[in-house]
C-alpha cells in the first residue's frame, strides 16, 4: 500500500482536485521577518496554539504533504508584514489584478477559491493579512463560503462580528505601518549619524552591530594591493583575481544555496537549516566590485543615496588612489600580462537590432561564432551564429546593390523622358537659392556695417548680436551647399550612379573570392552600422550607397529617387572614389 510520503506531487494534486479534502482544513502559520523577538511571531508558538484549537474544536485537518507548500496539512511561511506589490494589472471585463507577494499564501488562496478545502486555521487575523489588499481577498473568500478560523479570536456571523473583524484588520494594518515606520526611521537615523546599516564588503568584518565594522586583518592587506596594482595600469581584472587567489585570498564565508526541501524545512521551524558556510575564490567580477566601491575610502551610502563619511569603519585607501583606479577602469585598459590579444574578424561590427548589444566572436571546434548576452526582454532570439551565416548574408545584400539589366533600361528611359522637366525645375531651384543668398548677404552687410549703432541703441547686446551673425552665416552656408547640389545636371548624376553600380558589381565578385580579412575590409568601407534581428541582417549603408538601396521601391517613386540622387551627388562621387581605391588595394600585383 502506498504511504503519503511515497505519493508523487502529481498524485497529491489529483487527490486535491478530485475533492478528497473538501471537508478538511489547512493550518497556516506566518512568521514576520520584521519582528523576530515577538513570541506570537514564533512558528513553534503558532503550531502549538493552532493544535490546541484544532483539538478543542475537533476540526479535520487535510493529511497530505506537497513540496514547496505544506507538510501534513500545515503551511509555514516567513514573510515581511508590510511588504506588498503596488502594481495593478487591468484585464478584460473590468477586472483589476494585483500580485500577492507570499507564494504559499497565494497557493492557499487559489485552492480555497476552487473549493478544494473547507477552510483554513490561523493564530489570529494578522497572521493571514497585514494589508488592505489581502483583507479584500480573504473577505471575498469568506463570502464564497471558505471558513476562516482563528485560535485567538472568534467572530460571530452577525454585523457585530463583522465589525469585530474589521477592527482587527484595521489594527493589523496599523501595526504593520507602525513597524515599517519604526524600521525606516531607525535606519535613517543611524545612516544620518554615519553608521553602516548594511553588510560591509570583503575586507571588513561584520560583528553584528552597525556602529562598528572593523578591518579584516587577513583580507584587507590584499584589498589594498589590488587597488595599488590596478593603478599602475599593468594589471587586468582577470590577472588580479589570479594573483589574489595565489595569495590565499578568498571571499568571506557564505551559506550554500538551499534546496527547495531545505527552504520548506526551515520555514516549518524557527531554527534555520544548518549548512556549512564555504569560502569562494575571487573572480574578475568580484575584483571589479571591489575596485568601484567607495566604501574602501571610508564612506557609506547615506539617506540620499550619496556617499558620506563613515562613523563605522576606517578607510583602507586614499581618495586619490580610488579616483586614479576609476579613471583607468573607465578607459577599459588592456593588461600587458596577456600573452596575446586574440584577433577575430568583425569584432565590434555586429549588434543586436533590438537591444543594440554587440555580438562577440569566439572559437568553437575550429569555427568562429558570434554570440551576445541581450538585455532582459529583448525580442531578438538569435543569440549566436557562425561566420558562414554572416558572410553569406552580406554577399546577398551586396549583390542587390548593383542595377540589373531591366533596372538600367528603366533608368535610361526615365532619364530621357524626365530630363526636360528636371532641368527646368533645377533652373528654378537655382534662381530661388540665388535670391535667398542675396537677401542673407544684404542682412549680413547691414548687420556688420551698423554694428555700433545697433549695440548702442540696445537693439542687440553683444551676445545676441553674435548669435544673429552666426545664424545668418549658417543660413548662407546651407544655401551654398544647396546650390552646389543643384549645379549637377541629370546626365552627370545618372552617369555617376551607373558607374557606382558597376563598381559594386565588380566588388561583389571580388567579395565572393576574398578571404575573411578582405571581406571585413570591404564591409567596414561600405557599412556605417550592421544589426542582426532574428535571421535578418539589417544594414545601414554609408550615405552614398543609400541611394542605390532606395531605388525603385514602393515607398520611393522614381522621380523622388532621382531627386534624392541629385541631392546626394557629392556623396555618390565620394563613394566612387572610396570603392575605386579599395579595389586598387585588393587587386593582386
């Protein structure tokens, strides 16, 4: 016959959902982490009083155990009395939801709402609820028929009993607010006096008082040398971590991570699970946390989150040494202790299209891969890819830049039909620009020839005069640029666009046969930005090439595209020169 302890979690849940415990109660105990010395707060005390109440009232207790929830029908939980999530979620059908921070209490509420148990037994009202949100949940469950029993209080099913319950709930909330207020005021008062109200970092001891954080005689000398060595600029975080570990340096002992069974066992009793504390070695990120912490200069974080002089501990290093280390950290210096700096192609070139983090190259089984650690919530699921995927994708994009035969025919035909209209418009634009230039020059001449009069009469003061002069100079420069762009004829633009297309076609053939290092050189010459989104490469070409990228697409009519080519004629010429120079460099001798 299978015993209760041998049942699997799935079997227990099936029993619960089948209604096997519909006429039984659960016992709920909560120990507040805010009042560790309160006798009523003790799990043992609550268990004893609840057991007496169950025996006296002859109430049936659900005899089952569920991992992470209860043991023999008894739920024990440790949680702050005044901690609650204030976030509201508005759903469909005029519903408003909020998060219950206590995981076991949340599961209990779910079971009661489904009618799997008759009710729950607790010591008193403030063990089940300490805020208005939980009060509302409990009262709704009571209206559904869930039977809440309290060992230290009895509520009549009358208006007087409801008033009694409301008063107990009000006092429970008040007690929670008072406790919260006392804790906050005490912490603020201690911080205002310069006392360290949190755990001191490695290099200092934590004897259990906020007034005194003595220096750790074993670790402090090594901490000082970490700062001094990094300040020389010759050490990296990794090399400092190795050096510190060679010196026998370890992090302070910490308790090992508990399993879910150990957490359940600890919450079921007042005594914590006794696990052996272990000392872990230093890692590069541990060294970084040490080097950026102003605590070692004799400061603590005050009430306004700014660092102030500490009354709890003395400094290990000077302010000058700390500032010197921060300056080097910000520069991200490479250590000369590395035997060689690994060289990978396309380093720093590719970024995630969503969170903009860089794909970092690494080698695996002789193949170069690129991986990124995207920010939380990033929609891009393509976290890694190999070099072949990347180079093939770039090749396809390069092939699309140059004109096809059909596109060249369409371009020539459009140039012939639209040339008269374009030239007429170009002449009008040039005349308009010339009129604007004449007006700006007149304004500048008047401003400069009447400078003294304008200043003496108060029309301008020295600052506003210079601002007006700079404004007119800027307008004139912009008009001159527009004039240069308009000077190009359509014949010249079309000729240069076709030449750029032919150069890119030849460059694509070179790219297909090129080595990885040569392909990288081509990419850095053509692209200003390169992003990866899922399986799609998103490229931002340098401005001269953007004209070819935008050609003959639905959002860019041919006339508009030709006008764009004219405006960017200078950039197109620069791209032709850059690609010609690149092709000459890559041409074999």
